[in-house]
């Protein structure tokens, strides 16, 4: 009897063992045996992502979509204040505690190039999904995808993106959006002054509108400014404004990557030999000269944006990021329009945008680049743009934003937008422009005009030279 029970017990053990083997090899266990490579690729990892502009909810849907394909990857998003961002970023990168992905202005790309990992030619990622009907089974599949080619990048993004993010044949990042310099105007001031049409040209139309909307207490004291232009340090984005005036007027800002050439005489155009950079500087500073009909601004006034918020400026030049601040901080009845152009000259506009980049020190560069590319897929980028109300950088989406009152001025200019600075110190370059403006305003010897341009040109040229490590 004991022998019979013992035999029955042994038979049950053998049956259980055989069943376990069957389940583990037939897929009924719900988990396929993974190779060592597959196990390595689905280990839990965290990608740290740093930015300035947007709150976490701008990325919540995109991150959820990404994690549905890669549940082992956590995206830790952190937003910084603008004034603290670069210092914290540089310190963190130097101490090897920096983010895997971060966002920088386009004008920082050259300076940060040594800290960035360029886009790889291809990316291999592990994708997890379930299959089976009777018993669900988690399957891991390694897929290798080709990264976008240079031709594909040219076709997908507006021209300035390709010109900015591709350095020496390598791609260093992609933008999620792109803003262009726009004209923001006070409707009430224009209506009270009888301005029925928004100026589209700088000469005559814009100058005439400024003269009609400016109010004076004395010949040298303005109490309502037609526009906030003419000075260096109290005009928001004066570097951008003067840059686009020079570019529209035909100035060559750079020859390749060096040296700067905005101080040169050129024979381009029908006017013969002219200095387009100097002409642009003269046009800009006229708005701060009491002797000119367009005098409307001076160095003693508050910042141009604060003056606009207070209802004291007719035309302000800024970007879409100013719009939420105007709505939250003032009661100004405002409108938006593309910036004026120079008649008979090629249409040119000025771009201002940030680029999502991958740190060279990231332990997960492949995954980081995969997420950057994932964010820029059409279905995903639409979610970001809808949440943030930002203008697109992608050609295919421009037509979808042209009917939006807030986005139209900026996005309608994207195809003709440019940037020019590709040096190592944008802050010093901007200071050189501001100093040039202020020095020109107080110049008494006309023979020294070119000296002022040459000094500014020299200072900016120095910032194009790579600093010694």
C-alpha cells in the first residue's frame, strides 16, 4: 500500500514538472523567454528632460504615447525659470548630473556643440507588445530605424531650421515650434489716430503711421509713442529688429561662418554702391532722434514691452511668447501682423526658436534621440502645438495654422525666416549691437560713422572664434 502511494506521488510530481515545462515553452505562461540583449534593452531607465518654456501638461500626452511603446522608459520633465536656466544647466553638465535631453535657443548651438551628441544614422529600440488570444503573452521586439536624412529634414522643416541645426553635416537637434518676429499693435491708438490699414512697408506706410500716432508734451518729450524703436537697451529684442532691417536691406551678415560683414559696402541691387548695414542703422535710430519726423522713443523711457503693456506704444515688435503676457498683465486692445518689408526687395523675416538636443554625457543617448524624434512625428507634434498654441516649424503644418488669429502673423513668415548668428557668445554679440546703436545716437562727427560699425563688427567677429578650452 505504501509503495502504491509512493508511486502515485512520484507520478504527480513528474506530471507537474512536465506541465510546467510545457507552459514555459509553449507561450501559455504569458511571458516569452527573452534573450540577454532583449532583457538588457527593457531594463527600467529614466530620461531627464529640461526646458524653460512649457509646463508638464504640454508633454503629458506625448510622454504617455511614448511609454505605451516603451513602458520601461520614464520621462522626468523639469521646467526652469529663464533667469536660472543656463547657469544650472552648465553646472549640471560640468558635474555629470545634467539632463539627457534639454532645450536651448538656436543661437546657442555653436557654443554648445561640444556638449551635444549628434543624431545617429540609425536607432535600435526595444518595443513591447502583447499577442495571443487565449493567453496574453508579452513580446519584446528589437527594431532598427533609419534616422531622417538631410534631404528629408530639408523637406520637413522650414529652411532656417536646416541651416541652423545641421553643422558640418551632422544634425544636432530639432525644434518643436518656431516663432518669427511680429508686429503687435495697439488697436485703440491706431483707431484714434485714423490708421485704417496696418503698414506693410517700412518706408512711407510705417513711418507715416508712427508720425500720426506719436504725441508730444514738448518737442523732445514723448507722451505716446508711435513705436518703440531707435535705442539699444530699452527696446526688447533690438538685436533681432536691427538684424532683420539690415538683412531686408541687403546686408550680408556672415560669409560662411566668419567674418561678419554687415559693415561692408555692397553693389547689390539697383541703387549702386551702398552700405546696407549703415542705412538700416540710420533708419532704426531715426525713431530716437528729436530732429526727425518719426521721433517717438528715447533712452529714458521704460522697456518697450512695459510701455506697450501700459498702453503708451502704438507698434511693438516681439514674438508669440509675448501674447499670453499681454493678455494676463494688461487691458490693451491689441492686434497682430507680419512685420513690414522693404518694397522691391526680397521678403525676409527673423526666426527665434529653441532646439531639443541630446547631451553627450547621457548614459542613454540612443533612447534620448529616439524620444526627440518621436516628439517630432506629425501626430505627436500636433498635440504639443495644440497645448502650447505655438507656431509650427514643419512645412506640412503651416496651412493648418493660417486661420488662427494668434498664429497667422508668425507662421505666415516661417518660410522666409532667417537667423544669422552662429558664434560662441550671443550675449556679447547682442551687446555689441546695442552699444553700436547708443554710440551712433550720440555721434557728433559724421566722419566716424563707419568707425562705429567697424568696432561692432570686430567685436562680433571675435565671438565667432572658438574659445580656448
